[in-house]
């Protein structure tokens, strides 16, 4: 999703770097690329900004945890894409993180045409779709510009002075000794109101409408990952930008495979003879098959690792996790005559007590592997 460089790579560190190491690496880069020392050098300025951003994220344990888990995509999901609109990177991230974690609203919007609202939608996909990446068509209910009045809310374009605020755009409330001035909610600060509202949108300029949008979900997404679609939110006032659509991914449980980050886990039944003698068997993966080497003398419930058969990494999809196969020795519930003979022979060699053969075959099968207290 992102072509931004890895934060650790920027600082020349690995994921296990301590805060001290991050500070040290940042100080070195900041000294080297500081704009005051490299006047007019755009490359240096870029490197300085890059290092500052990497530092600001990685020294904050909360942001670092999000980055470690979801990469740039995770932060972008909350941030509304790359770039820092005004202020420093750290201010910007503090803002978006606090709104992400429910730390209060975004505050009052400024006067003038307002941009559209952001929409959040939860999208459930299955594990195979998360593995391969997928294209989804998502139904969205959102405010769109009214086609009849082109979003103006009026056909004639005639406006009169707002009655509520007498055209001032603000109303004044008395709170004790203080006069508190706030934006007029009727005209939203414009001081004007429409004299002949459009009958399609009742003067709002916008109507609720359903549509479908196509989304590409990258391979490796996990529950909680945000995929942001800029400009796919609700329509804004005429001339103002649309809001964004924030897709929150939920990956449904799979009946056979479970997942932890990029690692996949599954259980495979094997026979006692496969466990004792060793075998190569074919086992299902999320999208096909792979071969599993069972070493001679494998215990039940031991784990065999198949490297590179796990989930693709969201940040670098060419890197994959591992598949952990837990092999479970299954005791047969029914035996052929020959199988029974061989097992009895084996038990003689083992010199272990087993139940005596019964007359009827069915009885024999039923009681074969039950622990017999009377014998
Ligand atoms: Zn007003
Ligand atoms: Zn209208």
C-alpha cells in the first residue's frame, strides 16, 4: 500500500532496537542532515524529515506497537494517508492517535465550505482472502450532492439574510459574566440562508444515497487493520473536498487454520505407523497443498514447522510467516482382520496386556482399544 521506507531501515536499526539506540541513531542522522547545515539541499531535507518521523513514531511505545504490527498501513489507516498537514509529525500523530483511541473529538470546524464527513465501515473477509489479497465491492450509504440543485440547496441561487443571527453568522450566549460567541447553527456561519430550498434535498444540498465501491485489499491484512480510501467518504459542501472512507478489516475464523500475526497453525491426523516409521504426506494449505515430512519416531501432538507457508507480511508481501503443523496420532476406530492380527502380534512383542479376542468381530472391534480393567 505504501512506498514509504521502513522506519527501522531509515534509522539503520532492527526491530529489537531499544529507545536509547533509536535516540542515538536519530541524533546522528539529525546532525548530519539538519536543514541549517544543508541549506537548499532537498535530499538532506527529505532525509531529515524522514528520520524525524521514524524517530517520533518509534520512541512512542503505543505508536511503535501499531507500526510493528501493521506497518505504515496501520498508521495511515488512522492518519488519512501520508504527509503531515501543518505542524510537526509528532503533533499530527498525537492528534490522530487520540481520536483513534477515543481521546475526544476533532474540535469545531472552521467557517466556510465544509468538507464531507468521514465514514467508517467494518469489512469482514475470510482467511483465504486475507492470504491472497482480494478485490471487494462494498455497499456504502453516504451523503451525495443533490443532483437536482447540484449541491447548492436551491435552484435559483437566491439567498437572504439569516433570520436567526440577523446575518452576522454568529450568535452570542451569555454565560455568567462572560459572553460566549459561537457559530450560528442555522446558516453555519455564512450569515445567509436559502430563500427557496430545493424540494429534492430540502435545501440541504445533499441526499442520502447508496452506492458500491471497489476496494483492493492487500495480502497479509489482519483484524483491526485500517484501509483508508481517500475521498470515498461523504460529499462536502460545493467546492470542499469529500470525506474519507475508513475500512476496518475483520478476518473471520477459519475452520482448519488459526493465525497469530504471520504464523499459521493447523492440526493434521496421522497414523501410528506413520509416526513410528516416518512418512512424507500431503497436507492442505490455505490455497493448495504442500508436503509434510514426518520424522521417524514422532510423538503425538508434536509440532512440525514448514517455513514460508504462513501468511504474507502486510509490509513486505514477499516475506511469509511459517506454517506450524501439529500432528496428532489417531487411534483407529475399526480394523480389518489383517490389521488386528498385526496389532496383536505387535502387542505380543511389546509384551503388553491387551483384551482377549472376543468371539464376534463387532464385539472385538468395539472393545479393542478400551482399557480393560477385568483382564
Ligand atoms: Zn445564521
Ligand atoms: Zn437539492
